[in-house]
C-alpha cells in the first residue's frame, strides 16, 4: 500500500508556485510494546474509567474535556468549542521570509517532513526554489496547519529535495539562563584550548547512522529472545568510571591524548587528523625526530698501520 501524504498543496514564493506533498520523515520501526499483566494469572489488566467522586463506571465515548481554572473546578469544552477556534487549512504554503541557515537554534526543531513534488507539473519551479535556497544558505519560513494546529515551519534543501521542520514556540522552551548561570565567566588558557582542540581533531571522523543506534532497545530485544529460548542475557563488563577529582587539567588532557594514541597503535588505524607540529622553541623533540636531526656517528678509527685511504672502505 502506497504511503499517503499528510498534506498536499502549493509552495509559493511571490508569483511562482509548484504543487507539493508532505510525508512524515519518521516511521514506526516495530517498536516494542508492553501490556500490563497480572503476574498471578498471566492475564492482561483492563483499565476501567470511573468517576473520581462517585466511583461509577463511565464510558470513554461519553467523556468530555475540561480546563481546570481553579482547584477542582473545571470548565467543560465541547467539540463545537474546539471547532470554533480551528485555524482554516490553507492549500498554499506562502513563504513569508528567509533567515540564515544557522539563525534558528536546533532546540527549536520538532518534527520533520519530506516535501516532494506532487505530480509532473511545476518540477522546474521546485528545482529552482531548491537550488536558490541552497545557494543562499538560508531557510524559508512559513506557517501551515497540521492536525488542526497551526505550526511555524522551516523549509530547507536536503539532497535532491526539500525538508520541512516544524518549530517550537519560544514559550515551549525552558529558559537556559537559569541553568547555565553557574558556569563561570572565565577564559581558559590558550595551551589548554590547543590540547583540547588536538584531542577533538584526533577523534573526528565521518558520521555513521550506527552512531545513533538505540542500544537499550537492542539489548532489550536480545533479552526477550533469550528468555523465549529459556536462556539468560550475558552481562557485559563495563569499565569502572573514575570518580577522582581532576586537579591538573593540563595533565588530564595530555593523558587523554596519550591514551588515544595507544588505542590507535593497538588497532592499527590512522588518526582522523594529524596533530600540529610541536613548537621548536620549547619542549623536547620526539625520539624519531631526534634521530633524524642528530648528526651521523663518526666511524671508529682504523689501526695506525692501515693506509689513510682505506679508512672509508669499511
């Protein structure tokens, strides 16, 4: 069965437009689902909706939604009330403005949708808009209605197409100022920044989708399969974390670089980035460098009876 779009309409910029359709970027990947079970009987438990005051059973289809405006006092809203404030769904996404690609912090991004051409018409407009947005390095902002809620969205290029991110309202986000106020306003030493940068460079590599694997779910699935086979899941030995307070940050950074170099040597892999050459003014040269720069040893003196020309023959 072909996937159905969640929205269809026109993407418009000024006087040009093209038909587009939106598809959810995420899908259910057979997530694990659990039921509440009575352990004494092994039967599922049925949840019963009851009145909080009278304990009488209430059918779910007869329930209404209420807003608590005062403790234990509710304003009941009907379906007609919700319908009266619904924002009309528009079949046209008119781009309101453009902002720089990095102007919106990723914390504002919510859900993602693929915006694809809807049919053969307007393919040239779609491609022009995609490439123009990509060339400027900006994002398009507009609004659309998804599931009866109007959402601000950002549109940006993604490969051969466009992707739409719904954006959180600023009121939905916590104020980070209170949480970060304990961070001291200090400027670290340049040498420490250089060492930390070197460590970052050496651990830089290409992104692999396996980096985001849900390892908890993987182990949970393994546990379920093992229990179905009547087995147990072997526990993995995890290294004990160090709980000592780091007093010498410079020494810790140097030790981290040393441990990384040891792991590279054991695995036989090459570091992701070469470290910058050490300064010639300070510090001691590495043994390899010292061997290259040291003068060649002089040959041992020959016996006095040998002619002078034969001293180089050996």
